[in-house]
C-alpha cells in the first residue's frame, strides 16, 4: 500500500477538525504498536482493518468534542439571557 494515510502537509483550507482527526488516528495506531509509516509492512487486509478501526475511534472522539462544544455554547448562551 503506497498512500494508506497521507503525510502531514496541512492545508490552510482543510476542514476544521481534519488535523485533530489525523492525531486521533495516529494515537490509535500507536496504541496498537504501529505508525503511519509501519503500515506498509503489513498485509493489505490488516491495514484496511486497522484503518477502519482507527477511523471509527477518531469519529467517536470528534463527535464527543463536537457535543461538548455545543453543550458549552448552549450553556454560555443560556447564562447570558
């Protein structure tokens, strides 16, 4: 697998949470003893499985952050009225 997980050139126009998503994916891989660079040594099916699991993990963490953001926004909005 050549480009399983693109290297870190962050674009100014990327989505707000894209960098954070990459960090969560890297953290997931690290917890499983892998890095983005080490994935190319694994069988394609294992890479696919790890990346699906890492994506689910990152999505859950981002959803948690977004929920907290909304809650704080609502809390601050309610306290100002």
